[in-house]
C-alpha cells in the first residue's frame, strides 16, 4: 500500500470530500473521524445513504470509470489516507489478497445498506431510530470511538436523522422524545446514548457485529 499512498489529508466538519457527478480521482481510507454519504435531488432534498467510520474506504462505492453517484461530507473531523484511484487495478492484480479485502469491505457495506433499506420499507418510526442508533453505536464500539456506557460523541442533527430515515422533522422529534422516555435511546444534539444495547438491538431486530478482525487498507 505504501507504493501508492500519496499522503494524508485532514478535513473539518461540513467539508465535502467527494461531490456527486464529479470524477473521483482518489480513494481514501478513513483513519479517524466519521463521514456521511448522501444523494441529492434537484429540489434540494437529500437521502443520507450511509455513515463511514475508521477502516472504511471512501470512493469505493461506484464504478471506477464513472462520475460519483453521491457526495461524501465530513460529520466529525477526519484524517484520511489518500491513494491514487488509478493505481488500484495494478496493485490488486499483483496482490490478490488485497483484492479479497476490498471485496470484503464492499460486501460489508452492502449488508449495512440492506439493513437501512429494510428500515425505510418495513420498520416503524421508532424502530428506524433505534436501529440507526444501535448501528452507529455498534460501529463506534468496533472502531474505538464510543465511550463507556455506550455513549458516542457525534453531532447528528434531527434534520440529518430525518434525511437518513425518510421521516418528517416533526415526526423525528416526536419519536426521539418517545424513545428517551422509554429509556431505549437518548439522542442529544451532540451525543447518542443507548443504555442497554442488547435490549435496543432486540427491539429493532439488529444483529450486533461479531468480534473479529476487519481488513484495514
């Protein structure tokens, strides 16, 4: 990897790393921080598709020879390792095990997207919010971002939650308050807390990550 590594970049909250409809010249490994991936409509509405945590590849989601179908924005300050996208074909050709790792990462993201799609199509509003909170905490725990007592410092707005879950802002606010009263999820402006991960995971039918080694490119 060091033969194609071009250095590291730092981005602040709100910065755009990848823009929709633009050519992506680089791939990035997330070393620190969290990003959101989203698609926009012409009238300004947007659908948040997924969140990216340390170990994820930015720029992998899409055909290498086509413009990006989505944008990637920084949620909390990130440090990214930068690779030339065009060098990956040659590198994988001579390092088949790397190709396996890239495929594994892509498959794991597809699995995550399946869970989000099921939320949009089948889960109730409360189940959607709990599923998202547990999914975020699960990823944060696995990547060392979570604090004790299942707390994650992350400034996700209710508008962003609504954009992810296909809910109105009013419905999102009511749902978050109801879940707080029930003790399932405490979602503040700068942090998420899931007091009982097992109980919340069972409520939202979420399968927690198995312990194991994740490829880190």
